[in-house]
């Protein structure tokens, strides 16, 4: 299943919004290869899911198709807040097309979403959960938690979500009466829980996407697994290990054990040198 954490933080150059997820899909098996954080066809927004992939993947695909099909949505002529409301309406309309369910319970969406973006109108980040209200039988928006001026939301399975939330709460309590900054605390808690391997529901490499105040997003590679020496770790992007000669479109790779981004040399000369050294070792 899943744990996803999203939060805002202040940097030396402004503010940014982070989304981190594990990569495990399950359902009779564990498959540590599933993308869970998505752009939706406009650069100021990102979406992540937790729950049944029989619901989550088709709905995210429909959101992306919807945004890409209309120029005002796609090119951000419609502000993120208004686009969010239109997307919620579309998600609820989609439920009327469910039919022939083998059991009535299968008509109830078993999924939750993180939906985040930057509003040009408000000049600020917006971070929401999208949850399904079983009694009202519709998707609804839930606001993120506010912590000393920053936003944070966690979704997923109860065990890992509780563990992540507890670690963050413990860190906040240490600063009670002081000036606590959220900063990279959610990343640290997420890494501790994922790398502990205590919860079968989550696994695989972390996924990381960031949103910026310039209304652009960026997916980051991640060094993994942490138990290996750094020179033996691989780079994973959105759950998948990069191939030998695959190059990211920017040089920054995240080390979740340190909570830092590092410049990685993807130059052709460096790639060839690594390939040659590996061949010599063989």
C-alpha cells in the first residue's frame, strides 16, 4: 500500500512544497516499482495517491486527460484553486459511470489523494487531501495541517501514517515554547519509517517531487538503498532504478538518509568511465 507525506518549507531563496512517497504496490504480492506522485498536465500542480490502484490509477489518468484536453486548464489561465474545484466535480461525475459491481462495496472508492499546487491568485501554496465521504458518497477536499506557518499532510495505511505522524509530533514537542521550523522534519520521519522495514505495507525507493513558487515542478532521483555504501547505491526515479546510460534532465539527486540534495555527474565522460571501470572489475 502506501505512505505519502507532503509539506511546505522555507529556504534561503523562498518557499517550496515537497511530496514524498514510497514505491510499493500490493495485492497478493509486493511490487516495489509503482509511481505514486504525478504531474497532472499543468506545471503548478502535483497529485499523489494512497489506496486501491483499481481506483487510484484510472482516476489520476482521467484527471490528467481532463487537464490536458482544455487549454485554459493546461496553460494555467484558470488558477489552481478553480482548477481544483473543477477536478473535484469531474471526479464525482465519474462515479456515475460505475456499473455491474460484483459487490456493492466495490462501488465505493477506496483511495485518498494529496492534491497540491501554487495559486497565482493567492500567491501561496495550496495543500489538500481529497477523500471520499462514504455517507455523502462523494469526493471532498480536506485542508492540510498548519504547523508554525507551514502546511503538512500525510496519507496512507494506518500503521506507517501513525508512525510518521508520531515522529513529527515528538520533534515538535522538543521545541515546545520555542521557535520550531518544520523544514526537513517530515522527510526525516518518512525516511526513518520506510527504512525501518517494520511495515509490510510500504517499501521500495522513496519518490520525491518538488513544487516551486515559479509554478513549476521537478521530479528528483533518489540514492537507494541506504544500507549500501554510497558508491554502491543506485539512483531511483519515481520508483524505478535508472538504467546504465539514463540521464536525468537536471543534476540534483536526493540522499534521504541525510535529507540533502547532491550534484551528480551525469556527463558522458563520467558515464563512460563508470561503465569501463565496471567492465574491468568483471
